[in-house]
């Protein structure tokens, strides 16, 4: 690597635990340097043989005049095995290039991009495939639209997403305007061309790329707005070899309703796609209790489409997440008894994956222990700003559903010369962590709230958290100040501090919902702070990349 000091002699520490007695050990690499100071992690995964693969996005700077992606492959002992600098270069004829997603399928890293070629007079979607072993690059066109076809489909533009990518505003865990379950500030995919009222999302996305859980297929969905108040979706599905499995149009009449696509889920076999949407038909406006909307799930194959509508009864649901578990199709999400953007429990819908019939629906309120965790006493108050983070499955096929209170605040500044506004700032808040355990019947077994207050940049990986499931216990890694704030009724709160003063903490919730924690690394022991928002699980270990300026370090925590 250029300017890379990486002899990587290792220091292995087995630490005695605090009173909470969470057994662990950690291992650090030596400090190394590289030129990509402002890079962001867009992909971090285990390699299947105990090592890890990290892909970072970087933009042009005075030191590095190019933009691109930097690949690093390490073994389980943090030794650098291989590296690769993939510079994204386009001829002048290719305008507003937009990266739709970065992901790994089998042993290939796919970087999917779209651009407008003025010579071809076409929008072109291109797959850059890079081998994780030897970093050999191959390119393949996935599809294209001519200008004439775009006029037939409706309005379409790459400009807004291009601007976001150029300013690194949407680089969160590899999400480039795509529907990403890991992105706390992801976009709503609006089929009516308007933002959902009171939505906390960053805007409207006209493109979405989603990879299935098995990582053997991926889907790309594009939305074209037509002047006749209808919307036309273009739906693609590709297998692991980039072969096109589904290529079909779908027109949705939105004249009498607002329609928002919430979820895209390619199936395990790679032959169909489920699309979950939320709509506000006029006939629902007379509903007396609950949300005046309905959810609709549609199943697409190359030859046909089937759909099913279900409502929230007397409750309110802001959004649902579609998952597959043991051949079951499940929609899960937080619900409220008052408003869409407040929550007092978890909803669970089980559907037949073939007929889409709703076989089971449950609305589980948060437990008393959860309310005490949150407020210190039983209190009739609902939560706000909960955003789904990740889903874990125990050996008994129970679901661990993790979320975070994520929201954006803006402060107004004063007025400068000529009436310009100066001093305004935008803050991305990552507060309390919510964890719930649900059995196979959709019943809530326990729910816990971890009190936390953090603020960071939109792409700040040093805040938020990484969670993992080991031996049916749930673990959370978070950065916090040295002083853990004591709250009433034997509760604690993890507080924010300066980035270079972070202490790494480990929190455990056992199988019965019991909670304990301990600090595992003090900032005085660390030469760099570690990015807890981008942890990589491999076996019983979690890897983190640390960074301070151009100094980097890898950390491996084994549980």
C-alpha cells in the first residue's frame, strides 16, 4: 500500500472483567497510515475463513485527485493480505454518475452505477465486479434506457443523487439512496412523487437496490413519474452471475391515493420479489380509529403479480420491515395507539408466502421492564423516532429486533452580509437503543431500552452501535464518555464526548432479558478511536477499524 506502514506485530490482551464479568479478549494491530483521510466505510464483511474485507469510499482531494473505492483484505490475526485502489473514472461523455450500491455476492464485490451517456443518448446501468481474491475487474452493462424510452416511461433524473454522492451525504453503510435496513436516515421511496407527511426521511429516492439475505440475488427498482397521475415502476432481478431473472413494468394509479414503497425483498430462490407499500386511499379517510391507510404487499415474478391488502386495525404503524424466516413471510414494525411517529409496542404480521393471506397479526405493547428502563417508572408515554437497525435470529428461531432513536435537528444561526444565514448547523442524533425478543408465534418475550445520548455527522461511524448474537446472548458495542451517568432506579445512561476521548463499552442482554455492561477499552489505552457503527462479525469475534487523521488501526474483540 502507498505510504502504508504495516508490519502488524500483534499485542494480545486477555483482560479480567469488571464486576459484570463479561469474558472477552482483544487484539490490536500496530498503527498504520494511508492517504485516504476522509474515507468512509461502505462495506465491511467477514471473508468466510476468519478474516475480514473492508471497502472504503473516498472522494477527490488535494492529495488524491481521484474518487473511488479502497479495498483491504485482512486475515483473522489482522495481517494485511491484499489491497486494491479502484478509481472511478468516466469519459466526458458520461454525465452525473451515481452509485446505486456496493455489496458482495459470493466472492465478487459489485459496485453498481448508473450514468447518462450523451453520445449514446441513454441512461446506462453498469456493474463493476471486482474479485475479492485478486481484485480483477470486470464490467457488464445491466440495462439501459434511451431518451425516447424515458419520455415514454415518465420523468427521471440522476442529478439529486449525484449531488448527494459527490458530497458524501448518503454514504451510510453502503447505502446510496437505496433502501438499506442499516441506514437510520434512509429515503422513502414515494410512488406519488411526494414525501410522506411528517416523515423523518431525507427525501424521495427514485432508485433502490436491495440484496437478499442469502446474498445470491439482488433487485433494482426505478420509479418514473408520469403526468397522468400514475407511476410506472421498472423492476429488475439479477442472480449471482448478473443474469437478468426479472425485467418487467408495473403501473400504479396514484390519482386517488398517496403511495409509498417501504420495502423490497428478493426471495431466497431468486425467482421473485416482494414489494411492501403503504397507501392512503380515500375510502380509508372515514376510518374512526387507527391509521387512515393500509399496507399492500405484492409478489412479482417475470410472468405475474399477486397482491394482498391489510390494515393496522385501531393502531398506527409508521413503517414495516419484510423478512423471511423458516419459509414464513413476516412483516414486523413498531406501532402506536396515538400517532404514526410514536411507538408503544411491536406489531407482527405472518403472511402466506404464496397466497399472501394474513395468517396471524399481533400487537405487543412494550413490557413494564422496558418502560422502567426508559423512564425510571411506569409511565404512559410513547417513544419517538425509532428506526430499525438490524435483526438477529437465535438457535430457537426467536427474533431479536434492534432499533435506535435516530433523528435530525437543526439550529438556526445569525444573518450575515446581504441577508445570508450563517452559523446554522445540522445534527444527526443517535440516542437510546431498543432491543426486543419475539418467539415464533409473534409474542414478545422481553424488551429492553439502553439509555444513550450521541450526536454525530451524517456519516459518522464513531457513534451509533454494532450488535451481534453469540450463544443466544445479544451484545452491543458503543462508544461513550468515561463517566457513565447514573439515573434513578438503578439505571445508567451512556453519554457522548469528544471523538478522541471515546471509551469502548460492551453491553450484554442475556437469553432472559437481563442487562449488564462494562468498559472494555479506555481512551487512554487507544491511539485512535474505533468506528463502532461499522463492526464486522466473524465467528465469535467482532472487528473494528479505528481512525485518527491518517492514522489507522484494527481491533478484534473475541467473546
